[in-house]
C-alpha cells in the first residue's frame, strides 16, 4: 500500500450509512444524469465514407445536462468525421480505462488529466488540449462569514447532517487559519478520485494532517449540499463548479492547477490522421463545436505536462 493510501485510510472519515442514504435521496437525480449516454451515437456527417471509427468520451465526476453533453460529443465526432473522412461514432463512460480494455477506440475526449496521462504513457497521441474558460484544477470552497468579508464559517450544528460529530461551535475563521481550525471538515467527491487525491495533496501542503473528510459521488453534490443545508464545511470541486459558487457569493479558499481536457488518438492512428484532426480543432471553423463543449479553443499541447502532473501527484 502506498504512503498516500495509508494516509487516507488513517486520516479520512467516510460518510456513515445513514447520511449516505440521506445524501442519495437529496441528490439521486444527479446519479441519473449521463445514464442515457451509454449508446454510441450514429449520426453520420455527409462527407463520411462507409468506414467507421469510435470516439470515447470521459466527462469525470461532474454531472452535466445530458442533452448538452450529447451535443458537445456529437459536435466533436462530426469534426473528426469531416477531418478524416471516416464516420465517427461516440460513446460515453465514467471510467475510460476499463472501456478501452473491453473495446478499443480510435479517439478519446478525456477530462481527468490523470486519465490523459495514463493513455499518453501507453503510446496514445496528443491531438490537442482544450483551453479552459477559466483556470482549471481543484478548489477549496466555503461559506462566507456574515459581516466578515475575509473570513469563512466553519463548524456548528450543520455538520450533524453529514454524520460528523464535533464539539466545535460555529465560528468565523480567517483564511490564514483555516488549515489548523478544529472545526474544518472537507466535503469531497468520490473517495480515491483524482479531485479527492489532489485535495489531500493541497491540504497537506498547509497542514500536518488531513481533517475529517466526507465523500459524495459527484462535484455537483458538494455545492448542492452546501447550498441546501448551508453546511459550514470546506467543499472540494473544480473551477468549473466553483465559478458558480463564487458568483453566488461563496468563498474560494485555495486553488491547485491541473492540466486541462484532451483529445487523444490511439497508437494505431496514423500521423497524417492525427494532423488532420488537430488542424480541424485549431481551425476558426471549430468555434461552434467549442461552444458546445464549453471550451475557449484548442492548442497543440505538450504530453510532458501530463507526465509532470502525475509525478507531482505521486511525490510525497
């Protein structure tokens, strides 16, 4: 067992069974989002030949509007179709690794940088890297303390809704003292997920040990729960979620940068095909597709950035 895994087992408190059922009841609708994305889409572009190829899509632990996700994936599949002359079908997965083992694909649209790094290490080609509409990575978010602009609210009876027993009363805590606050509790996406791991790494850069941590399945459930119950916890999400939290008056405590989303091509895809798809993504004509995917554009990118990120994550 790695040192990181040992730390997580020793220092992280999982959500008890009863609160898990309560959370599931509150946010069960989030678990359904994306369930209709399992079948490959079969809308051919007019310029496609009879040959077909497969695009796999991994969206990570954010539940999005399924129609919007499907529109973005289809727009990307159409762009690949036009660039290569081969009809491109797409299929979405929560975890792209097992899906590729079961059925190889020609292209992949991958959001978690750890998944991109693993595929690149296996010989996949980096076609292009999306440009984030805002900074990408992992953010700590918290409730603002009423009347105290530079402080956040932690502790108090709201933690009981998460099954966390604490004697710490609700208190306003300065941003500098959050890391040592006795009432600090993290509310994070699925245990062992990339966001969860990066959050632990970020916290331990400021403190000697992790606070109690409660896990829910998706990032959306973190902010949904904090908004519905006003729980005085520290949420763990990406900027795509924290941007809405900040816009609604919430506080962002800290940020850890991560590489952004990628389009990858399988090792079997020829260099000429990779170049054609890259040119299509970087072309001004890709703007409608960019809007559908909620990206600001594309760059050629550097595979080493993803390897360096994984090295940082693994370092103790």
